[in-house]
C-alpha cells in the first residue's frame, strides 16, 4: 500500500541561518535531516542528493551575493503532492538583497578553469523549475522545484 502526502497538509520546514560559510553548511545539514525525516532519502537517494546540491548552491549564493551585514538568510522546504504531478519538493532560499537578482550566465562566459560562476547553471540543469520572487522589504527569494512521482 502506497501512502501519499495529503493534498491539504504539505510538509514544511523553515530555518533562519547566519549569512556565513558555517550557516551555509548548517543549511545543507538541516535540509538533509529534514529530507530523511520525511522519508525522501529512502524513497529516492538520487532525488535527495540532487535536492541537497540545489540547497547548497542557493545557500552559497545567498551568502556570497545576498549578504547584508548583521542579517541572515532563510531556508524553506515544502513537500507537497498534486494529483497530476505527484510529489514536489520546493526549495526556497531568501536573502536581504532584493536589488541583486540572480542571472543565469551564458556557458561561454564561465572560464573552464574558474572556481565560481557555475552554481546557477547547476540549479538550472537539475531543477524542474526555478525562479525568483520579490520579498518585502527589499529582499528576494530564489526557489527551485524538483518533481518526484513516487514519494511516500
């Protein structure tokens, strides 16, 4: 018997973190624990690893490009089920720099030996959908969604 996530009761988790490298590391650990608690790792290890990579990239971007001194960033995870699409994991990372929207770089602009500049390209390649939302006051949320047809 397959148990589905109730349509009217999505699973949600939110965490506020410091905009530091340690905060980004903690963000990934929180996401890993939450996905395990929801049973996502046991359903699909590949899905869970993809989600954690996206969390890491979005958190890294938040502390690198969205940092404001004395303010942190926020991780929000939401796992829902829709009749037509199945289960969807929505990953949101919010930071305090609404004036600095992410821009997907052209592949030709990333140096082959460069150590940065590819994070958003990874998110674009791995996520089923992604985008940004304005957040008051003068903040933004970068979100990505992953579809999993067989979540429990």
